[in-house]
C-alpha cells in the first residue's frame, strides 16, 4: 500500500501571498497524482490531475508539479476563497487508492 | 448539469445495517467507474469501494471488506453501498465519486465529480 504524506499539516499565509504545499509518496506513483480542495462543509473538488494539469474551471493561480515520489501544489496569489484543506491522492497503484492526511491553509 | 446526489444516511446502532444510494444525472452513468469515499469527523479522506462500469471489477480496502458491498444499476443511473455489521469507526460523511476519464474498468485517473455527501452515524 502506498502511503501519502503531506506537509505541512497547517500553513498560515496572508491573502495575496504565495503558498506551497508538499506531498510525498512512499514509492513512485509516476505522474498519477491529484490534488483536491475541500472547503468547510463542502465535498472535495478536483484541482489538479496528472500531477500538473488543472481541472476544468480551475484558476491559473493553481499549479502542480513533480513526478515519482515528490509533488508540489502552488497557489500563486492567495484569494480569500482559497483558504481550505488540500488533499493529494495517488491513483497509480491501486487498490487501495490513498490520500494524504491533508494540509490546512489558513489566514 | 453533471451531478451526484447521495441519500440513505442516518443513525444506526453498532452491528446494524444501512444502504446508501447515489443518483447520477447529466452524464452517461453506465460508462463510468465509480467509488465511495468517506470522511470521519475532523479527519481526512478514506477510499471505501470501487466498481467498474459493468460491475465486473469491485474492490474494497481491508477496513470494510466483508462488511460493505458496492453495486450499481445502470438502468436507474444509481450507485449503492450496502453497509453491514457497522462499527462506531464507520461514522463518517460518505461521498460517491466518479473516475474522470473512465475506460470502463481499472482506469488510472482522478475523481472529478463528487456528491455532497450523506452522514452516517453509528452509535447506541
């Protein structure tokens, strides 16, 4: 089973600043990695798939990078609606699908 | 509009059973692989089950294997999760989720459409 580890657990950033979130896989997942955003009381929303491709309707300030075991989600200029919890997920070697424990992005 | 709507959650005693439903609309449900994902209170996301487009392939994590059964009715555009022998640790919001560019079975892809979730509480 592949274990996904996200860091940091909580990231405090000011609006307009840049945020960098990390996700590490316990073994290579190639580029089969997704990022999701979850706002309070809402379902997760797909942001990035294939490590670096933005999903439909996702603003350009969200970008993903990495391959193999190390991945990064960058939000270039934080807006108020971006403060949420972010999860990475690998879909290269499944079952089981595995998610990271999440990074909470707070003001 | 592409949409998934879950229902069937509620309060159940430990050892009890519950059947969740997920109604799909706005897309050709029969072509897509589907999943259930849950989230315990204050916790992260946990994958619960997978079913291929024709129901030929079905997978579960060890945490629910032998207790949960996923199924689908393509004629009714519906996905189901039968949960038996429920435990307190099964308390969670349960989401159904679609595999993005599904080939029908065992597709390596993200989950692009999620329902709003249904709450399951296991408590005496």
